[in-house]
C-alpha cells in the first residue's frame, strides 16, 4: 500500500462514530454489502457517489466508538486514505493495521472543501490542496507505523512472517 | 520527571527506565482476549501462536447465535481452543460479556497489559491494568507475536474527594465527568484521590469502561484496600501494582467533589457535554428501558434494579429489558431473588450477551422510539433505528423510569 495518496476529497464533520460508519445491522452482512451503509445517517447515498481513489477528510475525534473494522469498508469502497483533524486512537490504529493510510492534519476541514483535490504523503508529512494551492506539513509518523502500512497491513505481515496461511483454511473439516 | 500510572506500566513492559509523552514503545502483552465475532468474520487459523496461557476466548457478542454467520464462528472457536490448548475458553453456558468474564476470572492483573477485541476493554483499568480494546487484526497479531506498540499519550488525572450520596452510582459519576469535561481523545485517564475508597469496585468498573465514550486511550485506577480485597477474593496474587510518581507530569488534574453529585442522564447522541441532572429531564417519555452491558449488567446493577422494581410494575406500553453481564451474574442474581423481583415487575430477563447494547439482537429499538439505557453508548442508531433516541442513565434511574414510563429520579420511587 502506498504511503502517498492523491484524489478528490469528501469533507465531513466532528465526532463521526463507528456506529454511523459500520452500524450493528450491517455487521450481519458481507463487507461489500456492509460498505453500502458507511455514513448512512450523516450523508445518505454517499456510497453511490464516492469513487475509487477518493479521500475522506473529517474533523475532530474521528472514529470514536467500537473496534469493529470500519477501515475494511473504506477499502471496499476504494477510499485511498483518511485525513482528520483528530483521530480516535483505536480507529487510527485500525486504519494503519488495514494498510489504509491516515494523516492527522489540524484544521483539515477548513483547508479542504468537498470536491477539492488533495495530495498527502506520509513519508515526509507533506500535504497540498491542489485546488486552492494551500500546502504544508505535519509531523512524520514513526517508522514503525509507516512500515505496517507499507507492508500491506498486519495480516499481510503475519503471512509474510509465517504465522498465517495466505488463504483461510476450513479448519472444521481438518 | 516522574511517571503517571499508565506511563509506569508501559515503561515497565517495554523494558525501559522511563517514557515521555509522544514516545512510541513496543510492549509485551500479558493477556490477549478474543471474542466470538473474531471467529465468525473471515477467521484465519494461524500456524502458531505466542503462548496459549496468555490467550482467552470469550463468546459474548452474538450468543446464542442470532445469525447463521455467527453460528458458523462457534466451531472455529471450539476447534481452535482445543487444538492450541487454550484453557481459558468461555463457551456458551460459561460465558458472559468479555469484560465481566475478565473481571470474574482474574484475567486482568495490576501493573500488567491486557488487550481484547472490544473497545470497552479499558474496563479492566479498574484493576490497575493497562487494558485496551484493539481491532481484530491487531488482537490476532498480538496472539501470534506476543507484543504490540503504544504511543505515550498525555494523562488526565481525576482526584475524587468526599463521599458520594448512596443513590449516586459509577454511571452518574461518569456522566457528570463526561458532561463537564467532554472528550479526551488521545489522552489517558487516571483515577484516584482520598474519595476513591468510597467508590466500590462495580462503580469503578463502570467508570473505567466508559472511558471509551470520551474517546480516551487507557483508563486506570490505583490499588487500594478495596481493590486488594477484590483481587484476594478472585485469586489474583503476585502482582506488581503501578502507582504514579509524586512528581508525575499530568496534562490536567481535576478534582471531583463526590458529595455534591446527583443522578445524571445523558441526552441522545453523545455523553460528551450532553448531560443533565435527572431532575431536569423528568417528563421525558420512554418506550424501552435497558439494563445491561459490560458497564452496567453487574450483580450490583441487578440488585439496585430489583430494589427499585420490587412491589412495582413496568408502565403499560413500556418494555424493560435486563441482561446480566455474565452467566455467573445471572445465576447469582437468580439465587438471590433479584431476577424474580425484576421479572415479577414485568421486565424481560435475557441471557447474558452484548445484545441490545450494540443494536445487534435481543431488543433493538424502532423508528420514533425513545430508549433509556444503562449500557455503554447513546450514539444515533446504536441500539437499532437511527430514528430512535437513546438516553443514558444509571440502572436505578432506568428501572425507576420503566415504572413510570418517563425519565424518573429513583429516589422518588425508593422513598
């Protein structure tokens, strides 16, 4: 997974919780169907509008709530990266562990508007609003965190380290 | 510079003399707890794991299985536990909400690190444990490798002073704090002070559990005689507690005067800066009332519910659902007669599960309905329809509200 991402941004507000991205009823669905319910309350129909390569920009406290793997749904939708003024730390870890690049950018929702094109690079912490020309940089993440994203996420790394098979085994018949 | 409680545990487990805010440290994890949903969603059987004695499996979120998907996870869990020699396997019948099972079985130890696939794992902070909810992939990784990383976040300390009024519970204390101080994203919470001795373990567990609702990282309590008694009675020995240094560096220290508190209710959406004393919400009609969850399905929660409900009936048109936090709580509440009182009042007592708290099964709410809950979250849509409203309050307030059909101060029913 690339540590740099560039694309059209969708701008959301503060305190978006995991129940609003991966509601309980969607947990009974396979990921492709569950993904159709991301932001079903705050922006109904968004999952029909978002395109592969797009970027989600949010405000403070992005992802408060559950450990449920919301990042898998963003990946299912083709979202290239997450940017927020502040992440809930569990939600941030889940993104990193799923190899979904995530950048903390204070004032992100002031810098970007819906439809702008943004470019973000975790390798050096730089960001740029290609539409307005605004640019800057944020503190670089520790290499340990960047390595998880670059290696394709935790599960891919466990496969590479020999802990896991590449494909699930039906252990009930073994 | 000295260390806060959480800094001390993380430094110790990283093999470091000291840590500072902003550091990223790799730590050994003492106990890793997997839940049923880990096995029902794309379960991957590993070739090897770090140490089966440092793993527990708890069936809790979707038991008995409400869907075929959930049912399909059970055999994976059972075979995995058997094949890898995982003795701490709490299958349906010996089960409970993982945080309750962790507490009952002494899986959380002072000064150690516990990780689990549920965001309310901070509950075990009541035992002076650095406990975190982590995503399924990370829990899986820790199970395999035995370690993970944490970034040292700033710590906010709450100093309890005085003595809480009898009716005020851990839930009320938490809702008051959440209303006054709001979110604590990317911060740790530490609780202590001279008033701590008057806050019993079940209330501490409620407070620690709900650190997740203000977006905190870790919530930890100090070790005192109350906790030591609990640990002694649960066979937890030979631990090395973590107390903060006198010169620890805090982001903030906030004093809570327990004697001035009264029952609190959070309005729908969030607990953060969204609460009111119960007296200011009386008259709010309700359709469903729920007592349960890792936060408030404990034996003492059922005890106060039974006390409030005894001799009363649930109001016409109102449903009261009560979910014990574990099979052990269920059995003891039955033995003591609490479940009899609760059911006699017209409530439905369910099996132990996370169930209604996360809107998955056992009592979801419909469009236009109003629920008052003692569970963990009042997010829009959390317990069912996104067109339902969820108020949050203590088990006493929820039980009293079920009797009248309106948000009600339990003191008016108990007196």
